[in-house]
């Protein structure tokens, strides 16, 4: 049986950057924070985003978390 051990996490804020003047499509900008503790809970990360969000010029569209893990045999 295989097991996965989280080794690193990244928190990404996806921000609304308006509309493309040529195509009229929505444009998004991202801000990423690396070296997030892998054992940080979703509630902890959400609280951090709520604290950081007022410092942003653009409005928050969504929040993403990316985890990297090492997979090995048990």
C-alpha cells in the first residue's frame, strides 16, 4: 500500500484584474505565497487570506491551495 506525506504547500490568491480591452474577456492576476506549513488547516489559511485581502488593490476572485507530497510504500 502507498502513502503520501505532504512536504510543502502554496497558497495562491486569484485576483480580479478587470477585462481585456481587445477581447473583452475577464483577466485574473495571481499572488502566491510559498512555504506554507503543510499541516496548516483550511480555516487557518482562510483567516490569513481575510487579513491579507484588504491590502490588495484588486478584489479577490478565489483562493487556491497546492500541496506537494512524497509518495512511498508503507
